[in-house]
C-alpha cells in the first residue's frame, strides 16, 4: 500500500484543499470554541485547509429535540450559543485559524428557523403559513403516506423581500464582523437560487468567499452561486453497496462512466465517506464500509473533487455520535491520523489531483475486474491509482494488491 512521498508545500488556494468538519459540541469535553482553538496546531499538523464549523448560533427551546437540541434550529442568527462560548470566542477562533493559514466557513441555515426565533413573532409574513394563516413545521410530501415533519423548525418564505435583505444582513455580520471566509449552506436547494446569487454578490463586496452547498443541484454551479456541491451518489449508490458486499469495482467503473452527469464538466463536487448526518443517522465508517473503509477514503482523495474529513475519522470514530445530546468523540491516540496525513500530503503535492476545474481529467486504465485503476494527468504531473475493491488479493501491472489494498504512483 504505497503513497507518493509527502511534500511540505501547502495547497494553493482552494484547488487542492481538504475540508474538515467540526462538531463543536462533541469535539472536546468542554464543547467550546476555546477548546477547538486550542486544538488548531493538531489540525495544522494533520494538514487540512478549510475548517467547516457546524452552526454556532443559539438553539431554539420551543419544540426542541433532546435536551440540547439541533444545531440546525436557529434562534438568533447573529449571536453565539452560550454552550459554545461568546461572540468574542468565535472571533478569536476565526482569527487564530486564519493566522495559521486555514480558511473558516460557517454552516448557514437559511431555509428555516427555530419556532422561537424573534422573526416568528415580529415578521410572521416571512414564514410559510398553512391554510389557516398559521406558521407550521417544515413539512415534506404533505398529504402523502410518506409525509415527513421537522417538528423543531419552521420554514421561511423567500417571496418576502424583507426576509431576503435580513438574511443577507445576518450573513454579512459573520463575514464582516466575525471574519468567516464563507459558508456551508444547509439544504441549499430548498432556498431559491436567485437568493444565493444575490447573497454571494453582495457579500463579496466585503471579501471573496468560499461557498459549499448541501445540494447536488447543477444550477448552483451554473448560476455561479457556489464553488462546491455535495455528491451523495458516490457514497449512497456505490460505496455503501461495496461496504455491504453487494458490489465491487464494476459498479464504481460504471458510475465513473456516467460522470459528470447533469453537472458542468468542471463542477467541483465534495467527496466524503462520512459527515455529521452520515455518522449520526447512517452509521460509522465500520458499519457502512467494513474492511473497505480505507480503500474508499483513498478514492475520495484521488477522484476529481474536494475531500472532506469529519472530525473523529482520524481517531477511527467507532460509534454514532448523538445528535441532540452531549456525546464526546473518543480521540484515543488518533490511530488513523497518519493515514489521513499521507492522503492530504498526496493531494497537496500533485496538481493533477486538484479539484475541478484545475486538476487533471480521469482516464480509466486496464485492470482486473475487481480493481479500479485510473490516471489523472495535468501537464507533466501524472498520478496513477489502483484500488482493489474486493476481499481477495489482486495484481495490477505486476504489483500485488492485498484485499482492499491500493497502489498510488
């Protein structure tokens, strides 16, 4: 299992960047921003580039889920959850991170608020109302057998110009006053695209931003609103089936043959094996992928796109973290840290592995049925990758690949 030797040269801009998601509540025993700030040197040594902070704002009390509630039930867009610290702590964390060369993005929840957000009283017209003119829970598939409710949050109505202006003002506060470098935008496709276009245009009057959408809608690229979007198809349609033993390399090769699908050829997609939703609701890496978990992580770093590490993956996060309660990550001795450091160094070293539109295109190479092999080339820089997606040893170009092993040259 070979990696190209690490290179100390840092990534240039965001084209070879690695995202790192921080769940502040579960990150340390104190669950504070100060604890995250104290850990920045470790994250710098790990090599990640962009720190994604889950929402920092106060959480709604009315109809709260669990004892601590959901990060995504926002009660005040321009304040900090006292559980995490103060506004001064948030500013200090952002400044310290940027001083070490990180970019910091904040998870932004524009689609809905908590029931007890002040707007629900002062601006009822900014919310979606039922036939009786009453604010109601976020609802999907209304009237259908699979009707779903998010009972702790209520949906905003973007037909209101007042709402649009107020939401952009709140985002501007975090850019101008706190100093964040952009946003990861929750359920971005549930908010009108023209809002995101306007928000980015107005906010970039303050400074350039990095924008990540929790959405796979191609229009979020073609509109220019976002730099990166989620790609759920790779983990959902390929990785999970491989982890369950239902499929192997042929499925991944077929998936690669369908890319980029409806998306622009140069669209940058986020690659991941875990995040807060996957870990809490779908399963741990071991539950989802079994012995394939490292091989699949290698693919997230070498296929076109921008890779994500969810906090704790470098510690071999072995359980589903509770979403609405305190549930501290067991950091142990971070047994997977060296593995991720090598992958990050590989990504940083090779221009061919940069995210679209900067990196090399992917060309599949001949390989045994259970081996996926490909080349990425940009100018003189060439990276060749072969991953054995089976529990039996394989051979690729004379190199022995153990079960779930890989070769990178």
